[in-house]
């Protein structure tokens, strides 16, 4: 491959949709395999204590070979090496054991040879003492070892794959939303408003309705969502209109009328897949979702969730959670009892690990971890 491989919007959409629909891991992995001239691939989870495989997302590789792997070859030259690798570490199989030596093993004869696999690239997406989840992309001997361009491509994909995988099996809220259980949406810590193609409010959860009571920041009247401030009402209207036209997520800050504290508002278009989830309720005209997060009502997200979701240290996770509320660097330094320089350093690491480039974008990512309040979680 003489030129770099670029991540496409279509691939990213598949990866993040896989967080709510496991069936989409296969087409996402097939795209990755095709873009890197590979046979196929899979994401496998292994319980390190019991050596049991709790899940396997397979794309074009042999199911029978996977069965043999689980029965007799969970421990093999590749996994023995990968057990010591941290999340995000990319390892080409040829660096573990040359193909000439690999061909002399029973693992090759019983697992690899039947599916024409000779070269593999492996990357842990989750790496704990008791559990590992590893991405595998496979090539034949004819296709040859992986080039630097392909390895660089996997490195760029890592934060997206990890985020989708961990959010997918750690956050019950995603699966609940997929089944359109409005009782669960009503338990979300953030305000949620669903808007149809005619720009009318179809549903507002308890948190959103509370924000519209008395002198709250929102207004929900005559099936219309707006805000009390005329200036900010115009900006919200623009974001909703953009979402109705299919634009990606837009964000804005909204000052609370009581004390001026900033609320984070996220407006997202609803793709056909999302609309289908609500179709059984006669709501196929849904076109946009509005999320409103109030820093005065803490998301109550366990620090461990944020650390696991994005591979952050405890200090970085505390800064990320604080930053997601809209606090400035001096405010974060006071709240966390650290120096502003320490906040800046941790914030740089947070942006690098989460892939966010702005504080508003970071707020959206953290909100996705804490949508379901801890008190309402199963």
C-alpha cells in the first residue's frame, strides 16, 4: 500500500452503531478488512481466569475454527504474548513467531490453516487482569504481512473501536434505548426531548420537563421546545433545523436564568436506524433528539466508568468529569484542589485519549457514559 488508509465517515458510523447493535460489528470488521487487503477479522473477549470466551464478533472467518480454538487452543503462542500487552498496543503475529515456525504448531494446523490464515494483527481494546478483548485482522500467506500504512490505520481506529466496544457492553442505557423503553429514558439524568419532522415535541422526559417548570431554562409549550432567552432560542432553533436536515451533532451552552451557570445542550439528528427503533410506537417521524445537561445536577458517573471507557487515569477522569460540566480551568483547579497547570496537563491527555478537540465535544462524550443515572441503573 503506497498511500495512507483513511478512516471514512461510513466506517465510523458503523463502529459507533455497533455499540447499540452487536450485529453491526461484522460489517464494520469487514470494511476494516477490505480497506487493509485482509481476509476478515474478529473481536474476541476472553475471561483470563476461566479461559472462557464470553463473546465473539466474527467477520468472514471460520466459525468451526473458532470452535476448535475455544476447545483446545485458547492458550497458544499468540495469546501467551498478548496477555502482557496493554490496551492499544498493536502487535503483528510475525513479530511474535515467524510464519515458518508457526506452521510447525498444532495451533496452526487446527485453527489457522483451515481458514487460510497466516498473518494476523492483534490489538487489545480492553486489557484487565481478569478480562481481555482483542481485535484481530487476518491475512493469508498470499496477502503477506501487514504494512506500516495498515498498522498506522489500526492505531487511528483504536480509540473509536475501544469506545464503541466498552460503551456497548457496559452501558445498559444504550440497549434500553435500542428497545425504545421510554420508562428508561425517563430515568436519564440528562433532559431528553424527541422532535419530529414538523419540529414538534413528541416526548420529553422527566428531567427535561423539570427544566421547563416555573423559571427553568427550557420552555415546552404547544408541542414546541424553546428557551427563555431570545438570543439562545435562535441558536437552539438553528441547531434543531440543522438536525432535521440530517446534520451531525451540534452543541451550545445555555445560561441558567437563576445564576448563569452553563447548561450543555446537544442536538443530534436521528438516522434511519434510530427511527426504526421507535417505529413500533408509531413514531417514524422522529427526526432529532435534544439532550440538556445541568452541572447543578451531577451526572453521578462513577470515576471507574470514565477510566474504563477512555483509558484515563483517575486524575484525568476527575478532570474530564469536571470539564464536562462547562467549568473553566481556574474553576476546575479550585474544585479539584490542584494547580491550573496540572489541570491543563490532564486536559491535554484527556483530549488525546478521547479524541475530543473541544470542551463541548468532551461534554458530549462524558454525557454518553452517564446518560443513565446511577440510582436508576440496573
